[in-house]
């Protein structure tokens, strides 16, 4: 069972975490839901903490000053209950919390909606619970084999020896994470965990072409670098490396990514620059990147999820701006407003309707009406939004943008017109509206 410690002011956050974990068969305990009322309230909290396998601490500014959360944390530490602090706001813990949490790994959920963290948090909790249970369960012995001066798991040695045979090079051990991600090795680099299992692999300037099936023998791969290896594709089974956090396929011959590539919940750095990629899975933008490198590819459009992408993104030297459809224009405009390093100049917007003065006046009136509907009282908000949707429909119908182009190119077969029409209108009003009439009348 997991005890979820939190301030009462963070009840919605605690409820969201609890519901997601319990939907995935992890029992949780919440004081406002499970504690017995009256004088038994404190007793039931104490019993629940003592009976729990793990404490999740929803750590916010509210929790930081909560006496109840402080007592729960003290009791968990006294009973040697493992604690996972989930930091949902940026602040410095007070001394009491700092004392108990000084040597504990934090889970950082700052910056993006908590919903985007739930799947990753579930993996994190499951791994923690398996480690706790593993403390009392005997582990089967690992069959090991001598490789370059160290005994490594036999099944991992099979893969390493195959790579050496393919490339004609020899692996050298690197000391830590920084050494391997900075390519501080000649051609083949190997990073080991404290248990002497393969944690990181680096392959540079070798003719690999494809990932050997024997790579599936690696159990806990966190870092993979395959740079300038003539790699042509990524197999579906590669998604087995759920905990990988650094991945580089720089300067290869990749044309696309498998759909299940978006299943890497821990991936923080992804380098796909200098390939020939023309397609990205639709949910790529929902991944929790810190750095995403896509420069020097053949991308002509991007998944719509990129409007919400987090982290640093590099898109230079792609044909995105050569003839952007409305979807690509909207995504790039959104990225340019959020990131200084997205240096892509979009061509002037091309209107698809005939330059009819009556049409121009009607569009001008509709834009004015749309803005006026933003100035309403809270009780009229629903009716105002309904009228704004009607304006969107009319703008599309009279040719402000081509409805056929909208369905065929922008929606890609999805007919959720209402949501998309509002997105398009936002784009055009923000980027074009101040002088849209002059653009039309003065255009050759």
C-alpha cells in the first residue's frame, strides 16, 4: 500500500495521483478519504503509515508549511518507510523537511501538467516497489562471463562480442555518464552500473546499418549513442528499453521512427539530427524532452502535438518553411513565439478566397464581433463561446480558409472541426489580423 501525504489544499493533485495508481492496481491511502472520523482520525493515519510500503509526498508550498505533513514525514522516517517526494512547485524546503529528504531522490513534476507525468510516475513507483520487495526475496544468480577484464552477464557479453565482430573495433570502458555522452572514447564505449551490468553503449563512426537482435539481451540500458553508423531503421522491439534517458542517432540514414517510439517515458535527450527523417509519430510532442535535436532532416510538417512540446528544440535545415500547409504554419508560429532558437522564416500567408469587397467587409465584421465576444461577464461566457464557434464556421464557409484544404491537409482525416477552427482563427488573428486587409488589396 502507498500512503499519499499532502496538504489539504492539494487534495485535487493527490486525488489525481491516487486515481491513476489505483486504476493500475496499486492500493493507495488518502487521509480525507480513508481516515476514520472523530477521535480515531490520528490513530488511523498512524496505522496507515506503519502498514504502508511507500510514502508519496506531494510536495508544494502548502505542504512545506503544513504541520500535519511534517508529522507524517517524521513518522514515516521513524518507521523506515521509503519516501518519494513529488515536487509540483519551485521552492526551497524548510529545515525539517530538508533534514529528512536530504539524501532522497526527488521526482520533479514542475513545468508541465501533472497528467503528462502520471505514466512515468507509475513506472517510477512500480520500480521502487519491486526494489522494496526484492530486499526480502532471493535473486537468482546471474551467469557471468569474462569480457575485457571484467565479469559481465553472459547474455550481455554475447551482444558486445557481436558488435566487435561487426565493426572490427574493441570496446573500452568509460568512467561515468558525462564521459560517454561527450563521446570520450574512440569507436566503442561501454558504461557499467555498480552491479557490473551494461548501462550505456556508445558506437561511433562504424558501419552498423541495423541494430543486432542480441541487443535485446541488455536489461537496463540508460544511454545509447549510435552516431554515424549508417543506421537505416529502428526496430519495433527497441521500445523494450523503457528507462532509457539519453538517446543519440546523429548522422545516420533514418527516414522515420516506429509508432511505439513515444513509449520512452524517461527520455530526456534525443538527437536525431543529420538524418533523412520526413515523418514523426503523432504523439512525439507529448514526450517530456529536455532537448530534442531534429536539424538537417527532411521534415516538411510536424505532429500537431508539437504545439505543447517542452524543452529545447532544434529544427534548422528542414524544408518546413518552403511551402507550409496551415497545420505546419500554426505549429511553427507557436514554437517561434515560445523559443528563441526556432529560427525559421515563414512565407507570407496565402489567402484562398477571391478578393471580393463584400467578402472582405464581412470578414472584417466577423473579426470585430469575435473580439467583442471576449468582453463578457462570467455568466454569459458559455453563450459567448457558442457564438464564437459560429463565427469560426462562417469564416471557414465563406472561404477565409479553404474547407477542403482544412479537412484534407490540416485534419488528416479527423473531422473535429470545432476545435480546429478555433485554432486556425487564433493563428490568423494573431499573425495576420492587424493588416490583413492591406495584404489582400495590395497583393499582385
